[in-house]
């Protein structure tokens, strides 16, 4: 963990109650370095918060966290820097300051684990660009030794569901191979302690508390599936088979334990699940009340884990393991279709999350996949193209629409500005991703829910779609040794570009629309080859080096 950046205040003013407030212009994680001179014994106190409410410091979301630093002056020139703590904040309230706060007196110091930035994206829409920056800052703030859920309140834990949802984005923004591989070693250690259960948080401090009513210490979908999904995301991004092999015992132990929890029908239902946590239709006081049936979500997620584990076994040459876990996946798929899918393709609970998971995970036969995609698009339109998914569904809703030929609907969802949507927080001045779609309400008040963070990266999983579909860059082989270049312009965007510093060098794609023609510039490093797929589905091979392609505009 190191100091990464320093940020000066953009404004200092008096609040309506007469308190001195400081705005650093960016929600960040770290601390404030204080340079001050005053009388010996005088105390300067700084409180931190992410937002303002009614023009005062908005501290309610911090719950019991004081987020307060106090300094006793020496009477000489003092420089204070509290390096044994960290805060999540954009704003600060200062009391006890001698005189006026001058230039250079307060400096925000950004801290996070060392990780090299490797991915980038930009397009012709300024709001989307700010959304992308918010995702980057969300990862910076929550990759501080462990991948945390939030950096500001009395929690700051390595919640496994958050990183399961976000991992494919995380591995594209920064080089986090070592960071996540080390964290997965902790997952393995905790799982061994829990007899095969991947716990809700890693490191698991919850095990030191009394069990909470209704939340048994047991495997739960998405959260426990992090034991499979995270190492697979690392494998796809960096192509390190040794890292994947190190997590193989974790993957198999997870599946073997959950097999003991399945119903006689072969479904994962009837037990506690977070499932589609923070579905925007759930009331603020009860984020469990998602529309998506928990059993449907859990069985779908477990199928994906079994499928990925079978693939891992084949990669590692474990023929018996491959056969075992492929059969496991096949049984789940059969049970899912028998009990959750009707003759037309309608999935139980008939909501965006269940269709998104079924489509992206390959649970449906081809004819039902097409129907499910059309139904997903229909639901999106009926909801005014506002988001209707929580932690489980959000990473997959835009890819599911794209896979089934509804990329225009996907763009409508991306670009919607009414709450709940990805761009609503941007229009409200957000500089990181929020925990709730409406962490701040349209009237400027903080969501009344007991947990309301303004720096929570899970819903930032949308950036993966920006990289792969808008930018048009994805891997055909792990580590990006062979790439797919397939931008799909839409949404009124006139240009976009994305790049990745892959293990083999920098890969970049840029497209622009001019006079009815889409021009695509591609740069592949030595040793990397690719395939260009035009919006009409036609393909051509790409060799290393620069190439420019011109195709008729279909937007």
C-alpha cells in the first residue's frame, strides 16, 4: 500500500450552520495531510464524509465510524499525516483551525495497493466517460490490501460477492494478478477453516461474531462462487495457468460442499441467499426483497461455477475431474430447465436478472435463448430502459441483450439518466460508483437505508461491456494472445477507443463514424493476432501491427 496521488481542495467555505467545509472534488480513499501553525495545545479536528446533505457534512452513512482525526498543535510549524488509518471521503469539516485555511494547508493523499493501470476507454459521450472514471476510482478506493466492499463506514470488508461481480472489470483496468492471486490464497485458507464454505467476507472477521439471525454460516450463491469466478477472470485476463491451478482445490471444494445442499430435484434453493442483492425495486430497509427468485439465481450461478471448474480441470489435465464437474454442470442445467423454464422459455420470476443469467451462462437451448433475449428486451422497454437488476444480474444484463441481438436496447439501458440507471449518479455529481442505484435521492437527501455507500464498485461491472462491446476488444485466448476486435457502435456515439497493456504488449482499438462509414483503427503488438468481426457478422484475420478498416455504418 503506497501513497499514489495528492489532491488539493477545490473549494473551502462556510456551511449554513457556520462550519468550515472543504471539497476535494473527488471521492477518494486515504487521508488528509495537515500543514498548520498555531498555539501549543490547540486542537484541530477533521471529520470526513463522502457527500453533503442539506449543505452540511453527510455523516449518517458512516454509521458508527467516527471518521475523525484530531491533532494537538505543538506551537511550532506542524505537519500531520495519519498513516495508520484511512478514510473514504470527498468532503471534510474542519474545526479549531487557527485563522483561515490557506493554500497548501490541507492535501488529500490517495492510497491504495500498488497496481499498474493497464486498461482505458473513452467515447464521444461525456457522461459515459465520467461513469468510466467513477469505476476506476471505485477500484482504486477499494483495492487497499484486500478487495473491499466500501472504504468509509464501519465495515470495510472483503465481501466476496462484490468482487465476484466486478472481477472481469477489475482485471482489465489494472494489473491485479498478484493482488487477486494473493487474496485467493486467503479464500483457500478461510474455506479450509469452514469445511468447504467460501465465506461472505475474506479475511473472515464475521466468524469471530455471534451468528446473525437468518444468516447462517453457509455457502451462498455469487458470494461463495467468488472461489471460482475470480480465479477464472484472472486466468482469462493474464493467461497464468499456475495461478489458476493454485485455485483449483478451492473451486472443487466449493462445488463439493454445495452439492450437499441441493434439493432432491438438484436445485440450490430453500436456503439463505443474498442472490440479486440490492435490486432497485427492493425497499431501502430490506435489500433482500429482489424480484428474482433466489433459487433460480443460485442454481444458475452454481451451474456457471461447475462449468468453469470442468473447463479448469481440462486445462490442467485432470480428466476425471473434468468428467465429474461436467456431469455436475449438466445435471444442474437439466434441473434448471425442467423446474424453472416453461415451454416458451419463460424463466421463473420473469425478470431481467433471471434472463440475463440464463442467457450469459448458456443454460437455455437455442430456441428458448432467442425468446429469452426478446423477453429481456421487452422488459427493459416496459421499464423505461431503467435498470432493474441487483448484484447478480447487473454484470450480465447488457451482455445478454448483446448476445441475443438487442444491442440497441443495451445502449438505451446504458445511456438512460433517470433513476435507477448507471448515469443517474453521474448527473447527481458522483465521482465513484454507488452501493445503491439511488444512494442519493433526486432531492439531494441520502437514501434512508441502513447501508448507503457512495464508493462501492459492484455496479461498475458495466465497464467490462464498455471494453468489449462499445470499444470492441476482448480475448479469444487467455492473456490476450489472440484477440477479437468487434466494436458495435450504437446509442448515438460517434467514436470510441479502448486499449489494454496485455502481457504481450499494448492492444488498441479506435472507431469513428463519418459520412456513413465506420473507420476502425487497430494496433496489435508483436506476437498477438486477432479476428475482426464486423457488425454484420463477417470476419477477417488480423496480424500484428497497425491496420485500418472501413465498413458501412449500420447504426
